[in-house]
């Protein structure tokens, strides 16, 4: 197959050019200007389109029976929006908890996912290095821990440091949800005791300074342990500055933010239906939004994940205690927002609005996720030999982000009423057509477990 006449856009910059795909291997066989079609070769006209690598979303929560989306619905929605690889989370073997083990999660994704997939190993207690190494052998080469949610999934500093030491020995990357969980718990208890139960207390009891403190603490532990550290969902100026300070001190720290923190602010929590904008860390102020956009433009933010975690309206209304009369206070509201299908478009809207460059868009949504998490150069670029995960992006095509306009199980959208400029026409996974004229035509279960290594390529900063 020959994709002809488009503008190629990847780590090598943008240039007019064509791509030849070897359908037998599912890889890019040739890239260049004015390639001539071969006898019997399918020719795809990409005139007026940006030809980009498939998006890689390294931060999602997809749970069959627990959330609105499982791997089937979410991967379909992601594909339509230009994402061809997704990462979720899985527990260590033998660890009790609300999620299956990593072997069961691989089986679930293998059955349902229409795009390629991987996992971060979720560690919640002191874990033998043999268990961690077993996951790494299957290509699960990163570990996630929570510094928040005491009594649920929070790991204390002993567990975090012990796991970091083991990760360093195995060459793995550690991810942290960085908030000072114990201090937040005190603030939550005081708010409830004082009768402050309204939705916007979610924001008031999780201030940015406690996010920044946790980042500073985690980065110090990672420096001593000698492992790379990846900070998920950086939400505030204070948090970003703490992470930048750690990098300036020579620490190997990577920062992710999410589209929700680039478009939504905490005033949504005071509006009717504010429960549908509850996410942790919470939405912040407009000044934080502006600082995060600058962070992308200045190369300070490395990746864009979604933290995709969708709930139906009725599930949100009933709360975590499943009360028919509805949640009693902000502590009972399920937190999380959907986003796997809108990430690429929301960041491209930043390009269209002049906030960031097209190179920033590809760097944070495609390239750096592959570099940081052991997929480079097979994913995230258009070089010869790379997987033919290719998106034909129409920069003029408009798309509503209303829930009913998206191929998703979610019955509401955080971006209701928003129309973006820029949307995929066609999406290919390893040379196979997933999306044609914006419509999903792929195969449920057609995705593969990503062959990740512990070898990281240097992340690009701008």
C-alpha cells in the first residue's frame, strides 16, 4: 500500500512525502518524496492531510463491569480519535484488590482491544522482586504507585522507596500519583465535620501545594534509588514547577498532563452537575491552565495522557456507596473523566489556536510516550521499519465533542458543546485499516500486547 501526497509529520519534522507499507509485516517499508506506485499496489490519496504516527495514550483506566468503558469500547473510541496504542494498569500476581492480576488483564485486553495495548504494574505493598521481574519479562516494564488514597491504594514511603530500588535493579520506570494523601485525608475529615459537603470541596481539600510536595518527595526518593520517575496527571503550576526543579537538579523526571487540565477549571465544580467534573487531582484555576500550555510549548511537559476513567451519569449520582437517593457529600463522588477519544483533537486544537506547534503535538502525544516506555523506534514515528500505525489527519475537518457524537459508552462528555477543528479521516494499525472516513471499521480483539523493553530512548524536550 502506498500513502501518497500528504504531509509527513513526526520526529523528523514536517515534509511532503509518501509512505509505502508492507502489509505482510505491518511495517513502514519506504518513506520518501514522489514514490511511484507499483503494479497492483493500493494507492491512498493523502492530499491535504497530515500523515502522523498513531497516538499513544499511556494513562487509562478501563475495567469491564466497573466503569463505563472496557477495552472494547474504549479502544474503538480511541481509534476513531487517532489513538492506536493504550496503556492501563494491572496488579501484581497474588495481590488482592479491585483489579485482576496482570495475566488476567492481558487476557481481557487480548479479547477486546482493537488497538495495541500494554500495562503498568500496580504495586500497593512490599513486593518480591521476582513478581516484578515476571511482569517485566512479559513487557510490563513500568510500575505505578499511589501517594494518595490512604486505606485504599496508597503506598507509604517505605513501599515506594523499596519498589524504586527494585525498579532500578530491573531497569524499570516508576510512575507515581503525586499528592500528599495523609494531609488530604485530614482536610477531608475536617471539611465533613464542619458541614462543608458540597462538590467544590474536592478542590479545596486537595490544594496544589500538596501535589507539589509529593512530587518533590518522590523525585528525591527516585534520585537515591536510581530509577526514572514519571509523574502522572500534573495539574497545577505549583506541581509543574516542583517537577521542573527536580529536573534542573539533574533528576530523571518526566511530566505528564491531561487535556482536562488544559481546558477545564475548578469553577465547573460549583455549577449544577459539578459532580461530572470531579477528577483527582482536581481541576485548577485558569492561571494553572495557562502555565500548563506554556509548559508544553517550552518542552517542560513530556507527554499527554488522558487518565481516562468514565462513569455513567446515574453511577456518578449514586456515588461510591451506590445510594439510590444520591451521594451525601463530595467524598462519595466517583472521580474520573473520559478522554481517550478526544485527546489527539484537543491537543491539535492547541496547534490550531497557536498555543503550541504541530511538533509539540506529535512529541507529547506520539513520540515521547514511545521513547519513555520502551517502544521506540517501533511506535511513535514514521521511520522505515516502524509499525505502520498511521493516521491521516484532516486539519480542516470539524468534530463535535458531545457524548452522542463520539464512539463511546459514556453518556456525557466533559467537553459538551465544544467543536474542534482537526480530526482523523483514516487510521491504520500495523497497516490494517481501523477507521475509514471517521467510522470505525476495525476488529474487536485485533490489538496486540506491546513488546516493550527496559531500554529507553532519550525523550525529546522541544
